[in-house]
C-alpha cells in the first residue's frame, strides 16, 4: 500500500499528515525520518506489517520559503 506523507514546516518541525489513513498525523525534525515514522504508525493503526507500506514523502514549501539548511531540499523521496 502506497502512502503519501504530506509534510509542512512549522517552527522547526515537519508536520506530517497521511490523508489515506484516518488519524495518521505525526511530526519529525528531518524529512529523512518520515518514512520510518509513517510505516510504524500505519502498521499500528491498520494492524498490518510495516513491509506492506511504501511511503512517498511530499514536502510542501511556500514558493518564497528558503530553508535555513539546504539539506532540507536534498532529502530523497520515495
């Protein structure tokens, strides 16, 4: 099952929502933490093994937003 993790910056955190899974919301410091966090949460919420999920990380940045650290934009998406 492919899950799209919509990520938005807020006060030094990435707020993550997965619309396809009711109640699946979390936060992480770095985008490279999203996949593991979402797989773990989806596994618990849906009572399925983590291996059943693939995660597509979809960061949302306002057009004029320039992250303080360039690696924010270099995190691979799946």
